[in-house]
C-alpha cells in the first residue's frame, strides 16, 4: 500500500471515474478530499461513520512446536518455542455482525445469543447462546466463547457447535481454510480441520485477512502487507502499509495510511493502481467493493467495469455482505438494514446489535 501526500487537487461529485494511478514504492500524489452528499441509513442519526471495535485481544494456541516461516526479503519473527500457550479468558469484543455467502448473523446487544436472519419479514432465529465475537468463511460461521475466548465452529446442517481452538487476537478464513493470529501476535496458525489442531504458517504479524483463496498479513514492524503462497509455504511482500485492506473473490484493495486513496493490487510485484480518493473504510462482497466517505461517512458502491462510484446510503457502524445482499448496522447499533438495490433505499430487518 502507498503512503500518499496532498499535492493533487480534490475530486468532487458522484459517479466519476477514479484516476488510474499506478503505485510505486516511492509513494503517490493522491486526491485530498471528496465532497459527497450526507445522509444516514433509515432510522439512524446523520452522524459520521462509527469505526467498528477492534479485534479482541484474546489468545490462540497451537499444538506442538512450530518453526517460523521465511518471507522473501524479510524473516518473520518466530513464535516462542513450543507454540503459543493457552491463555486466560478473553473479554467479549470483535465483530458482532458477519455474513457467509448465503447467511447473515448478528450478536444480540447483551452478547447472550447469536441469531441468523431468515430472509423473511425481519425474522431472526437463534443459532447459539452467548458469544464474544463472530467470524465467517464463505460457508461457515465461527464464534468465540465470551468466558474462555475459545473459538468454535458451527455445523449449520446439524445445528451443533464444536470447540476447535483456544483464543486468538483475530481470525480470518478463505473458502477452504481458517487462520488465527495468536494473542501476542507472535504467530499465525492454520486450522488443520481435526479436533483443535493448528499448524504455524508464519511468525509475527500485525493483522491478518483473507480473500476467497488467499491469506494476507501485515508485518508488525514495518506495516508492509505480505501474501501467503500456501502451496510453497512462502510469504512475499506486495505493498507498503495501509489503514485497512479488504478483498473480493478476485481483487485485493487497500486504503492508504492517511485515508486519501483506495488502491487495487495489480497482482504483479508491489504494483497498485488508484481506484478512489479520500476514504474512511472499505468493505467487500464476493464480487463488489464498497467504501465509506471520509467526510460524510456515506457508503458508496464501486462499478469496476466502468471505474465509477455511486452513493447508495448514509453512514453505518459497519457493513456486511452475502453473495447477493448488502447489510448495514445503524451508527447507534439500534437497527440492521438491508440494501434494496435502489440508490439510497434500505429496509430495516432487525433490532439492536451488540456494539
């Protein structure tokens, strides 16, 4: 990701093509602002977007010792010998709204239950009791126990939950694999799929996130973003630090550290191209990139084929998407809304969500 400066004039208006600027290791000149109309989701106060609470600082352990994984051009610090030990109970925190490719889930305000949206008349059904946070892959829901911090996996067909690991500071999943970052950030681990067995795939990391097929991590010292080649077991630096990253099924995006630009990874070396100016946060579905305006908090949708952005709603505390639907949580967490597909039109489908 590129560290931007403010030498370029601001861009104004909606549905304007973003400048196709190619990133370089030496930085870029980015637009300094966007000036877009302000509005809020129905029933929500017109306030600036609320940044979701960070990942819970809860520990993840793996069974047995694991060596650090070399990264071309840099060596990631290794976890302590013997892996990361189990840790004490973690306080509830982290994502409270998440979606698989087909289903939307939320945690109730008191963290007493996890509910699944039925897709009909704003009706939700309980799928679990207490949870600290929830995470998803394209097909699977995971939750952390609010008392122990342990991570559990949901078998939707059977309606059962199984403990698969100890606490972690964050979790992320591709279509086929679940990854966890240890609470001390000294190791990244991949779930083996058996019991509570995890194997180490990297040493120290600042954060982890995934696309449908690929794991990414940020270097805790430099902030640089690196990509994991699972077949080879290697890591490659692909960009400079960013304030946030998100991926569709095919494309990786990042927001510059100063929030003055959104960039798309070209897939070659550390090449990135600019697709948008000033931005607060980015969110993705399997096919689509969304961004919130840095000034107003409004959410906009990217048409990659045309290179244009369209405002589709006001600020939200957070957003989540299945393959077919986009959902938003009002800034005060009092309601969950579904985007109807008509610009600015959202339908309330549920009540309060845990912050």
